[in-house]
C-alpha cells in the first residue's frame, strides 16, 4: 500500500497533449466488436494475481471472441506514460489512476464521462470519500477501486502498564493517556508517548476536518484556500498540542517518511504513531514481537465517541475517451465492481471501493479498525492542479513547520499558506 499513500498524490498537473482526443463523450459502439482485444492497465501491487486471473477468465468467458490484454504498470514513471497514452489514438481501454490524479485528467477531456453508468458499477455502495475523488465539474470520471487510511497504532502492553484499560475515544482522553504514558515511562529520555513528525499533513487533515475546517472550498471551477478559517486553525492548534504533550523527537521540518516512522516504532521506545496497517509489518522486521503487542484505534474526534475524518488514499478506475472498446470497458468495470472481486481486495488488505463488505478485513485487528475509520473518509480538493501542491513546495508543510517551531503565529502561518495555495489551485 505504501506506494500509493505517497505516490497517488504525486504530480498530476502536467499538461496533456490532447491531439486526437474526441472530447468527453468517447466512441461507444452499440455492440461489442468481434475478436476484440481489451487492454487493461492496473498498477503493480494493486490486485493479487488470483483476483485478476479469475476476473479476466470470467470476463472472456462472458464475452466470446474478446481477449483481455492485462498489463501491470509500475508507479515509477506512470505519470508521463499515462500522459502519452491518453493523448494517443490507441490508449488502453481501462486504466488505474491515483485518486488525486483523476481531476487533472478529467480536466483535459481524456477520460470518458461515466455519470450515466454509475449504478452499473455498484454505485450505491461506493466508498464516499473515493466517490468524490472520481468526480470533476459535476460529472463522474473515475470508479472507486480501493483505498486505505491512517489509524493510531499503539503498544497494548505499554498502555496496560500505564494503567490505560481501553483506547481513547475523544481528543481529551487521548491527551490524558499521553500524560499517563509519560508519567510511567518518562524517566527514559528516549521514550515517546506519540511519535508525530512536524510535516505529517495527512494526519493534520483529520484534525482540520474534525473541527469543521477544510483546505479549500470550491469557488466555481476553482478553489479558494481556507486554512485561515476558525476550524482549520483549531485543527492545526490541536496538532501542536499533541506534539507538545507527547515529547516526540520527530523532526518538525520533515514528514513521516524522513525518517521512516515505522522504523522508529520498531525501536521499541514509542507507544503510538499514526499510520497505515502495512507499517506494522515494516516495524516487525526489527522486532517480530511487536506483531502481537500492537493494536490500533481510529483517530479520535473532539466529540466523545466519534472518530475524526480521515484522508483516503487510493485508486480509481477510468476509461480513456479514445478507447475503441467503450462498451467492453464498461462491462469489465461492472464485473470488477461486484462484491465477488471487491471482497478479494479486502482480503488483500485494502478497503474496497465499490462494496460495503469488509468482512475479510475484520480478520486483522488493524484492518478492522481501518475499515471502520474509512467510513468517515474524505479526499483532498478535486482540483486539476492539486498535483502542484504536493510535487512542489507544499504550503501545508511549510505552515506546520512555521507554527510548530514558533517562527510564525497561527494567524500568520495560515494566512501565508492560504496565499501560497491560492497561487497553485485558485
């Protein structure tokens, strides 16, 4: 999962060469052509071979004369490869794209408008947060494929030793538990109640949204940054409360990947960190005993008993507008969207995009928590220029470091971030 938690939010603002594009309608034959080849591009690690082998076999059996040309793509370099393919007259028929890439491609008129086919793709069961990421300008261009989100991963044994009987269910309880952990283990200068890097903006989003704020609000076809709103400031201030209370040694001028937080947790001196389930396996390479010692709980809300919204990282499925096999491509997406195949994604550790059946995730304690939290998932603003935010000097990261280090007041830090964001997506 790691590759898309960071990479699907990559540079999606590269201008497409639109020569040969037919517009948003596409070319849909009234019936599937004979002896057709349906080219499908999915990303490395997205779906297990058992799923795709079964899917392709079933699809070919249901469409005699059709061959599925299934090609696994690598995330490294995929942006330029998609740009080139989508601008051509012979693109693949089905593609997987990161959820933050979808608006950029939709804006370039290289994806088929799927609005009228939503119900065909199990629309009533779509994961809400991913559904929004597949929409642009009031239309649907992406079908949710899968997602994952962050949760609080913690040491059950350290909680018990500190007298914490159950995970916190509110921000206030969370801060109180951090204090209990510091009281119990604070004599160790290397101990951290919560490891929390200063530029972990994916986590910051949970607190901003929980307090009623947002990164930006839609303004016609563009966006207006809103990090200086009262709710957004409250979220940023709570992030600082966690950093100050936890005694974290994480850098205030870097994110969760530098250094990799799973490795820090693996060192045995951290009681909690905020991450995705796959990170436990990384930590357990250093200390295998962590697998049994670790539990998880959803990121708490300021409202007792509720959970904070979470950022959903994941992928959408789309049909290039220049595909010559529109009907077959839609039939392929319809089959992949069924519970039969979506539950196989859940078994592989993903939150399925078009199914509410997450029973396979419940076999894993961390997976079960992720599934619960995903119901309150959200996406970043559906701006076609969002890739510029993450590929360049990210204003959210700059804002966080400036406020956490005291170089700027919260008013100045948020105002400066808004100004920078408006230049990028406004």
